[in-house]
C-alpha cells in the first residue's frame, strides 16, 4: 500500500487505536472449567424448563426488557426506574463510561482488578484512567485510594469481592468513598456478591452517586446468555438507559432470568457448594504448602511463582483448566482456580497435587 493510499484508508477514533484490548483465552475449553469463575455445574432446572417452553414465534419478536426489569426491581426491593438490565456487567461498565465520562475526565480504580474497566475508561476518556495499586497483601488501600480522588474524578469503579484477588471492600469504606467524591459516580461491581454476602444494594437510591452492578453469570449460571443489572439512583439510571440500546438483552435471556429468580432453593444450594468448596480448597492449599489470598469469591488466587506456566499446562494435561494471572499488575507468578461443586473441588485438588509433584514445584 502506497503512502497516498494509506491516507485514504478509513480509520477509527484515536482513542480506539490507543485503547487496550481484552483477549479472553476461551479456545479449547473441553475440560473441567476452573479458569473463568463461571458456574461450573448448571443453572436452575427451572431455567432449562423455561428454555424448552420458548416457541418458534417467540424468537421472531423483539425482546421486552421493561417487564423483566419490574420483576428484578421487586426482587431487589427497588423501584423499576432504579434498575437497568444490561448485556452482562460488561455492558453496565461500558454504559457507565459512555454516560458519565468526557475526554479530560478521570476515572479511578484499584489494581489488580477486572481489565474491562481499563478498556472502557480509555475508550471514553483517553489517558484519564488513574490506578491505585495494592501492596503485596492485596488488601484494599483505602487511604491511598481516597487520596487519588481529584476535581477531575468523574467515575470510580470498585469491585467487591475483587477479581482476581477475592478481596472484599467493606460497605462502610465504599460509602466513605461515595461521600468523598460527590461529583463522581461510584460503580460498585458486585459480580461475586452471592459468595460473600455483604452488599451496598440497600444503599441504592439513598446515596445519590452510587450505582451497584450485579451479574447473573456466576451464581445463577447464565454466563452464555449475557445478562446483568445495574441499580441505583433513578436519575443516574435514567442517563444510562438513555445511552443503552432498547434491545440490549435478548429475549431468551429475559425469559430465563425470571425463571432463575424464582428458584431461591437452587441458588442457595449452589452458593453453599461454592462456599464449602472454597474452604476445602484453601485448606488443601495449606496442606500442599501453596500460598494464596483468602477469598470471599468463587475462586482462589494462588502464589505459584516462576513455575506458573508449567502448572497451568500440567493441570490442562490432567483435564483441569486454570487461569494464569501473571500479566496482571502485581500478580507475577499468581494462578487463579475457580471453585465448583463438591466433586469438582475434589478433582481440582487431586490434579493440583499431581501437577505440583509432576513439575517438581517447591514453594
């Protein structure tokens, strides 16, 4: 291509060229999926029944989000105008950045954390992402985080429990952040809420700059259907609704979501499986001499060291997938393992013991 031709090639915005890309390693996942923090078992049987009841004609209709938003709002004890359903929490993050960030604004996060925050902030406010790095403890650095708030801060995103560390940020700390930055929107990402239990959702609508995001991908097992929710002050939700597509959540997902919400018994069973399995996993890691960070989520971040790649490959050979997090800030040598149901935890621990012995790992 000549220089003259190159000038004539259509190009995207400069922010698109500069923004980071997220490349999830999803290929070849035909093994025990202890790599992506998904529900590793199944959604509620009521979900499967609802899928079978969907008609051919039903698939020809545009999805109606609002009736399901009313049901979700009632489930959370909120008003319908305080709730917006999204295409997973990924879209909630995107819409939040789209609605509240201008070029020149700043957004504040703590790292390591979910990489999609970086992607979306840099798209809307190039060069405006400010990161507060955890120390080796991976605990939330509240004082340093508060010190990072400036007059330019227009969006703050905090995940609790955090991914990939499993660390929790206390509700009172989150409320302190919201109070310290009244001109900024605070988005609390509670994707892993069910495995911990503490929430700021009860403050939604009471704290004017607070938004809370939840996903139905994890505990509910609907990751393939892509459905999440953001809740909070009706004024803020109105801005996000304004920039959202009216058909952003597909009809199959909407049908299945109502079925999933009806089955509290199944949800409680799966969550208890994960909580018990998490304790078993951490006890097993203690027995193996593997360091880790105490987790409140459905995964544990392990300290493997220089043999992190060898461990991931050895586990794959034994039919178990792990996620190498060494490229995350401050996570060199760290590998994450998802917690499944009882038999999956057993298989994961057995494979881990064999793999560590096989690669001759020494803690």
